């Protein structure tokens, strides 16, 4: 992400979710620093979501990530959250989900790390 080879799509809702979750696990100062860093990365792309697809019913709050991925034409979502497994059974939109270890393997394969 630092050299621009990996782009990250963001929305205000996603940034708020990151801030909330990081604050829970660490503290609000760290959360604000992470969110600020993400907004300042040259590889960050802010996306306007026009469609709320509502594909995840088990945890509707996760839909913000699917909507962002759809709006940004993302190659994939990176998540270990089991709620995203529903995407495997949906023909449209086709948004692959990579778990963290799968993403790491992809980065190694592409000689990014």
C-alpha cells in the first residue's frame, strides 16, 4: 500500500468501523492514528456507494464492505469474517473474498513481499 501497488477502497462508514474496532482492542489514540494514516496513503481511494446490495443478513453491518467493493470494482475483499462466505453462493456481484493467509500467499506470488 505504501508504494501504490495495492489500492484500498474506503468509505466514511468503513473508516468509522475501523476506528470503533481498533479502539475496542487497543485505544482511541491508536485508532485515530490508523484511520488518519489510511486517509493519507496515496493508495487509498474514497468511494461513493450508490447501491446497498444487502447481501449479508447474518450481520448487516458487514454490507458496507461489500457495497464499497462493488462500487470500487475491487478485485477482492480481505477478511476472515465467516459472514462473507455467503458471497461464494451469489452470482452477481462476483466479489471474491480472501482470508488473510490467502492474501499473504498472493502477495508472495506477485513478489510484493
